[in-house]
C-alpha cells in the first residue's frame, strides 16, 4: 500500500526549479495529496464542473425574456421548463451512481493508478498535451457520433436519448444513455494515458472539455464564446451544436469543425423561431 506520509516528504527534483506551474503543483502535491490522488477525484472534478458551468445558464432559462442575455438565445421560442431541467440533471446523477462510480471502483482494484509525480509539467507540456487529447477525442467522437446517426439500431438504443430535446440547454449536456457516457468516459481517460499527459494536464483537460461541452448545449450564441474568439471557424460552438439538434445529420464533431468540413456534414447555422413543442 502506498504510504501517503512518505509521499509528503518527497521533494521535487532540481529540474523543477524553472517550471512555472511547480508552485501550483507543490501546493496540490504536499497539501492535498490524499484528495487529488483519490480515484474519485477526476469524477468529482468532472461532475462538479458540469454542475457549476450549467447553473448560470439554467438561471437564464428560468428568467426567460427577463434575462439580460436573452437576445443571444438561439431558439427563442423553445425554452426548457424546470421539469425538463430536473429530468436531465437526474439522468446525469443516475448515470454517475449506477455506471461511473462502480466502474471507478473496479478499475482501481484491477489497475490502481501510479503515485503522482513530484514534478509539475511545463506550460508547453500542459498546452500541447491538452490540445492533443482534445483533437484525438474530437476525432473519436466524430466517427462514433456519425455511425450512430447512420445506424438506426445504434441510434435508438444508444444515442437517441440525447436528442430528446430539439433545443438543447445546459443540463442536457449529460443527458446521455449509460452506454454513451461510458464510451465517452473511456476515451476521455484513455487518451491522456496514451499521450502520457501529466495529472495536472489531465485535470485541466477535464475542466476545459466539460466547459466546451456545456457551452455547446447552452442554447445561447454568446459573442465572447470560444467559437467566436478562435479565428477561422475552427471551433463549432453553441450555434453549430444547436443546428445538430435541429438537423441531426449535420455537425457531428463535439469541439472542432475540421472533420465536418472534410466529410461534408458541416451546416451553416441560422437562428430559428419555431413554436415550442412539448418534449
């Protein structure tokens, strides 16, 4: 059994002295080792990020036309009810309790995680590793997503639940079947391992990818969103994914736009004003 008291006594090597992220890592490593080394920490980080990022937009949806950002609402006449929000949040909680937590327990017994390294990643390692993991995941999910829309049986049994709502909203980000959640989770955990990412890089990827996923589903085309700030339309964003929920044969990629452009599935997004329908 790994002795945490021994870990706390270890000091970073001299090679860490010129690493900008070392003070941050030292604090986590020496003050919170037992917490951040727990196999449940990544799950807590991911779910809490989803919850925290979703709450502000849920409040906007509750306020409706009174909200200061309502002018950026994509489908103004399709707004989620409190019941829809509770249903989708309930799905996320259920999936984590029934699928994610047991999977973490089994994985930790069969293949325990190695001790955390004492040295922080360089800024370049964090940025390059994070971008690499996002690009790999984007490709994986694009093809998985497209196949499930092309195959009616896969769509019905695995992916259809995510399309319960034509107009997505923040809580619907994780309105997924257990199979889809576990598939996405498998890639999210495997890709950083294959790329040999530092744990701090992995946690950064987790928070950033959760934000991008929630931002895809918020239903608001905010002018300061990443899809507008990154040039050349390299990112999809809320408008692109909103169009996917309106026209499911388009815009399959979760984050970037290059795969949809290459395969001819990119669709120009337009605001709609259709009347709301009960889901």
